[in-house]
């Protein structure tokens, strides 16, 4: 039953990631074609609740999606199962989430 729930959760995270990825790519194309510098881009994103929520949601979905996918790969490569496999999945997910949120805070709230 856990595998089915993780499967569905991974598919739902993909549904969240898809439009956010397209939005990110569209914004990057606009920024590059507009000739915006990194300073100008940060000037637009820092202090913005919208961009914080946009990229925060993206990071959360990616962390969840990747951790579940890597759980399957880890099981297939090593035969790990049970609590060890779940611990590895949670550790990977939390590390990815921490790194991603650090980047989100840097872009939307300013450098630490």
C-alpha cells in the first residue's frame, strides 16, 4: 500500500512541477531576450511573495518527486528495503528541500 501511495504522490508532484517548469523556462527566456542582468532579475524577485511561493512550491514538489524516484533506484541497485530505504528517502528529500529553500530565500529575501 505504501508503494501505491508513493507512486500517486510522485505523479501528483509531477503535475505540480510541469506548469511551474514551463513558467520558469518562459521567465528565463523573457529575461535573457530582454537583456536583464542578474542584478536586475534579483531586483525584481527580492521581497516578492509571489516568487517566493512560486519557487518554494517548485522546490517542495521537486524534492518530493526526486526523493521518491531515488528511493526506487536505491532499492533496485542495492536491494535495500524497509526502514533503511525509508530513512534514505527522507534524508535525500530533506537535503534537497533544504538546499532548494536556501536558494529560494537567497533569490526572494536577499543573501543570508
